[in-house]
């Protein structure tokens, strides 16, 4: 028995992967290709991708939003979990990285489920609101530039239906958020959002020590 989350040694982490990860070969190939890139640390862990795919199935999601695509592992995992005619609006600014993503989406047979929107995500999200899409999405994943996380969160929350779920990545930020002497701009933005979410009565929350920290926020049926 334990009254706190267990720390994962390298050996225990590998055991976790060995007995729980069901990663398709194509997903692994994408991870391995991304691992050769200078920005490889931007990719989520495979167990996090599998976890988000399970969440999508559990809530019966059909329409999703992704803020931050990179090489497409998270969108590949989520799209593969969607039912027929499910869709993801995927927001990113990089043609180079998303070209890799599109190649794997096509190989996996899920390219028709993903609407890639290149450009500032705030513009894309606002355009969805302007098109009367508020309250019409089931699931969202935020994993992009940290200083804009709060703006993404506020826009996404409007787009989610009551009972919809947003997953916010990097909320532990390699432990930096717990260091009061760390005044890096990204760290401060994440710390401020974590504090805000703790007191936000519009959502139910849980912060999980998976990957670099993942907060789940469920939009309440009505404001508390």
C-alpha cells in the first residue's frame, strides 16, 4: 500500500512499458524517426498516447482539437481511437514537422479524420468559435508554446461541450514549476495556469504524473 504516487526508476518504467504498452509498429516507427530530430523531446511518451486514446474511447469522443501537432504521434493515437467519421482539428505552425505527421497519418489510414490547420492556433480556435462551433467538441489536447497555454485553454473551453475533456501537457515541466527560484517565462506561464486551474470552478480537474505531467480538465455541465 502507498499513500503517494510511486517514483519510477528506469527499470520500473521499462516494466510498465513491457506489461502495458500496446504500441503498433507504425507508431513505434514514428517515435524512432522523431528521436533522430533535434527537437525530439517535444514528442509525448508512448504510454501517454495510449492513455489519451483510451480517454477518447471512454468519453465516446467524435470531434477533437489538438493544439500542437509536432510530428503527429498524439494525433495518430487519438485519430486511431476515433469512431468512423470522427475528426480532429489539428493546429500547428510548422510545415516541416507536420509533413512527417501527414506521412504517418496516411500510412495509418487516418488522414481523412485529421483537418490540419497551419497558422497560429489562437486564430484557428477563434475561427471555429466564429463559425458557431462553440460547445461542439468532445476532447482537446494542448501541447504547444507554453506562454500561450492560458489563451488556448480559454478558447478550447468554449469549444468543448459540457462534459467534454481537455488534456494539458507539460504541467510539471521537468519539475521546474515546483522551484520558486525558476523564473523562466515558460515555467512561470505553466505555474500560473496550474494555479488558475486549481481554482477554476468551470471544470473538474486531475493532474497526473504521466510523461511531463498531464492535467485533465472536464468541463462541468453548469458553472459552480
